[in-house]
């Protein structure tokens, strides 16, 4: 496969899944991606853990301008996500952590065809990994002409600059942690 590849080690997501179960109120506290009617993420849910400091944003276009990512308060009760993100960064030889979010696609739901091409964050943080917290065999990820079923505990490196989508034909939600990162020679910590 040229747009997606399975990372060799399984990720223990049990603690993060338990933290999500204990904090259902965190879903959709920030709806920047999911509130656009007919948009790619319409009908899905997010928990934003790390991105641009909201106090720096005066108008919507500023969300995707150059910035240093910060952890949001939602990351505190989901501390396992921070551990997974930092370990992924280290394991992949990256040293700069960008956006981190958790997404949920309901049974019968989808993420529509889209590309992240053109956005500053997608180009700057050029390594993007899905970690499947809850998967099912009827949820299919598409990347251009490739398709893959991602299972619970798997971590997948993928190219978000190509057209991609997800169709969840299963009876259970598909929940994933998305971690964005990059390698910078003058930066030594994933924060």
C-alpha cells in the first residue's frame, strides 16, 4: 500500500478506552470540524486534545495558520492519550507533536471523501497516525484506490494529503486517536 501502512507494534488502548467511558461529556465540546452541515465530518464526534491555543484565535481562518500546539483541558482526564501520543512520537523518531484528537464515527456513519491538502497544519505536521481505540470488521478506511480495515489496538501511518474517507457499516462506533507529528532538527521534545 502506498498511502497507508500498519505500524509494527500493537498499542494498548484499554486504559484510554476506560477513560473515554468515564468521561462521555468530553465529546463535542469543540465542534470546529463536525459542525459544518454536509461537510466531511458531519454526523461524527470529536474530542480535541491538542491544537492551537484558542485564546490566539480571533477569526476562524486563524485555526489553520502557523502556531505551536498546546494541550487542551480535555487531555487531563484522558491522560492515556497523551502517553500514547508521546510514545508514538518517540517510536517514529519525531520530536514535534502537533494536533491530537479523538474521533468517533457512529454505526452506519461516515467521514466523507476529503483531503487535508492545502492546510498549514496538514503540511507542517507531515506524519499522521490513526490509533484505533474501538474498531469493527465492517468499518473501512479508503485512501484513493486503497482500502483497509483497522482493528482495535492497531496504529496506522497514513497520508492525509490524498483523498480519503471512512465508512462504518458495523453495529458499533469506530473510535480513533489521531496523532500529528513531525521531525525538526532543532527541537528536542514532543511536549
